C-alpha cells in the first residue's frame, strides 16, 4: 500500500484557538484555525469520558459493584461516534476539508494508494500536550460514518519532528522481537503468564518471527541487549505519567518493587540498538480512575523513543483488555512480516478489533517518523515453514541462552519449525507431559549444556529444567544433538550430580542417528545443527514408500503405523482388496516389493500361521529376485509373542500400547543406509 500525505501541523494560536497548517504534495497548502470541541478546562473530563466508554465496552465482563447499572452498548457506541464527529469538525473544516476532498478525488479508483493524515504538533508549546491527549483516531465525518482510521485508504499517524535520519533499515528474516514483561508486586496484578502463553502460540509461532523474552528488571533487559540486536521491542505491563517525571514504563527492581524507568533511562537502554525500528508498548494507564489526568501516560515514553531514532512506536492511549491486545498485535505482526508499511499494519489490526466488536480499536496510537511507513528496506521472502521438519530446542542455562537464540533464529530463517523450551513455571507433571510431547513430535532435539545445571524446577527438589528435559528426551526423542561449548571442562563442573551426567554423556558411544555429544566452538553450533537437520531430512527423503502387508482384520490395528509413516513423508504400498483374484493379489505384492526397500508385516488379529506364511513367501521372493528389501514385523496385539514366528530375518516394531516411533525410526534408518 502506498500513501499520499496530508500533513496537518497544529500550533498554539490566539483567543483559545489553534493554528493549523495543512500541506499536500499535489495540491499545495493553506493555513487556518481550529477550536477544540470542548473548553480547555473541560478537556480532562472529555478525554476521561471517551476512555471510560471504550473501557466499559472492552471490559463488559468485569466485576462491578451491585449498585452499578450495566452500560448500554448502543449508547456507548453513539457517544464514541459523537466524540469522533466533533473532533473531525474541529480539525477538518472549510479549506482543509476541500484539500482532503481534492486529495481523495485524485485517488479515486486506485485501491493500492490511500491518504495518510500525518498529525504533528510541538509538545513543548503551551497547551499542546492537552491537544495531543485527544483521541484523534476517532475522527469521522459524522456520527453515522465509519471512522477514517478503519480503512486502509485513510490512515492517521502522529508525527514528531526530530533531527534523526528516517531511512528504512536492511532486513532479513526472522523478525526479531524482544518481549519485556513486568508486574511489580505493588502494582495491579496482570495475568502475564497467560499473555506470554498466547504470544508464543499466536504471533510468536508465525513463520519468519523469532520471539525472545527478557526478565522484568532494567539489568535483565540491558544484559539481553548486550548480546542481541532486536528489530522490535514489545513491552507488556504498566506505564505511568506525572507532571514531574513525565512518562515512565514500570519495570521491577531486584526486590520485585516498581522501578519507574523514565524517558532518559529508556534512551540510554535502547540508544545503541542500531537495528531497532519499532517499539510496541502494550500497557494500560495505572491511574485510570483519576479523572484529572488528561495525558496519555505513554506520551513521554513515545516521544523519548522517537527522539533517539526509533522509526515507529505503537502505544496505548487507553486501557486495553488482554484479548484485544493479543488480537491487535497478532494481526499487526503478521502484516509487518508480510512486508506492509507500519501504518497499513496498524489499520489492518484496528479492522480486526472492529470486526470482533471490540471498541478498543481506537486505543492504539501510532507515532511514526518514516516517510513512507516502511521501517525496513525490504522484507525478504520468508521461507514457508517445513511442517515435516521440527527441532525441539530444549532449556538451557542463562549463560548459553544467547546461543540458543542464535540457533533458533538461523533455523527459522531456513524455514525449520522450532519448538522453544517449555517455559517455567510449570508444575512438574505438566512440565514432563509438555516436554515429552515436544520431544516425541520433533525430528531432532537439541540440548545446549555448559558448566551449570540451569534453573531449578518450581518444586525446588534439586532438579533443573535443562536436566529434566534431557532426561525426558533421552527416553522419548527420535534423534538428539547435545552441544557443549569447547571452553568448558566436564571434569571441572562443580555440581557433582550434573558433573556425573555430563561425564556419562561425553563417554557415551556416538550414534549419528540416535544421539551425538559434541564439544564445539560457540560460532559453529548453528552450522552443526543445520548439518544434522540436513542429514535427517536426507534420510527421511531416501525412503519414499514402505510396503504394508496385513490381513483384512488388522487394518484398524495398523492405522497408527500408516499415519506415522505419512508424517515422515513415507508413502504406503498396500494390498488390493480381497475381491481381487489370488494371482492378482500376489502380482501386486511382488510389484510392491520391487518398488519398496521396506516390507512391514502386521501381526495383530491375524493368526500366527498367516503371518509366518507371508514372511516365508516374501523372503523367498526377495532372495529369488535379489531385492534389497528389509523385513519388519509390526506387533500390535498384547497377546502376540514375536518369538512364536520362528523366523530370524526380520526386525520387531512394537505397537502394543501405541506405536514405538524409536523402533520404527531405527528400522527406517537401517533401510536408508543400505540404500
């Protein structure tokens, strides 16, 4: 989407009015005046009324005193629409309206070009902070018209003039997003763990997006930024604004109390981040109930970030529910990754909230310095994720997390699906179930282990997340790669339990298919994981189809076997229906043997004599025709003993109590190695 700018610059005037300078590239400019829709002394109450209407609509399910009368949603909507019409009339009237109409008229019939209303004002001028606090995103021609910002054809951005270059930055995926969450013990408690879970499962799972999480203290964020260089910073928590401090984000100190981080400290924290182009502030006012506060609590924060060169800042001018915040950010990041300009991404995200009947579409505010809305030079094509190739990146100690992030980012850039460490805090049983599911579903488990055993489990029983995830993966994973930075000496590990585990792993025989332990340079870790993934993908591709021989009574018994083979991209060659003639069945069987290096005979409901007969006949065909076919027996019945078959030239794959994927993978690997 491309835009033609209508620049509206507001400055203090005389007699309670304000000067408006309107400019466009195609139709020139003009100067006029405007009056606020309410008296200045009533402004705080006016803005508070809008905030309350939007908050009531967004938090309709919130607990209220029994004496409260539930608000009328239709009345609230009418009030909000009326606010928007009054704002529109005060700003866009007379010659400004004519200029807007001319600009829109010149774009008629062009769906790929819209108009960008770029609203700017000097916040240092007297009274301008009050004007900036107005919800300009509500503007609409009248109470029955759709607000302008709900169309991608008419977007509105707030602009601050600062002497910083605005050229977009080079970009290659993945989009690196740092999430900072804080909820000090002396502030209203938020359900940040649920919000984190939703982030990981929504836009954190998008192709081409890499999400990292930092701790809640200033030092936690500083330590992350010392090693990493994110494109985006996403904050969720509380913010504040007061006359003395200005805007602040509320982080936590080492005791968990509130740490008010003002604009200057934020500038120091983020000022050296050369790739940083976007800051997303998902935080509500902590002083919502103080009707005397008229200013957006993040106005000072946004201004301070724009001042140090951040290209775009998305902030919240009113409280916003978790549901609306997640829906908005989910759509927003999808469009950024797809290559949309940031104002188009905001417009699309607003449209989603409106479509979900969430009045909070007006809550986000976009501060933008970019000339054309693009915060990156060009978003390179994001590879489609290879749903058949999954890597589980297990938990690691704090000192190695930056290497884990590098590995995850590199794999995602390759189009590999990465399962992140199962986050804490998790109750032990739930943690084990989640890790086991991830380890069993992944093609490869990667463990980064150093000289420390990592963070302790919530139960505080001596176990740690990295070691627990290693234990579970050793029991259930198909293939594993354990990496240890070469600077660490296993014999010098201080923790005796952890030292014994690492000594056992380092002494273990190397199995390229099942488990490899490597001491390696930190810079080679990503390359080694990529090589391992490539080998696994090559192994998987080498077996295109397996021949399945089963009795008609065992079709249901073999369903999990067939499903798993399909997941591994291994086709299945089945016998024709029993309605075919015996000779046709045998001819089809021989053709299947000739077209597959693997035969799996199902031993379930079928009698032992039937299975022995099939094995003996298949073995004769293989020997007579000099076929490289490997034979396996899939045992599904709990009362079946494979030793009863008295046939040595096969390998057992257990299906009793569920398919044993490790046994089947080992057989597939043998077949592909022989091939």
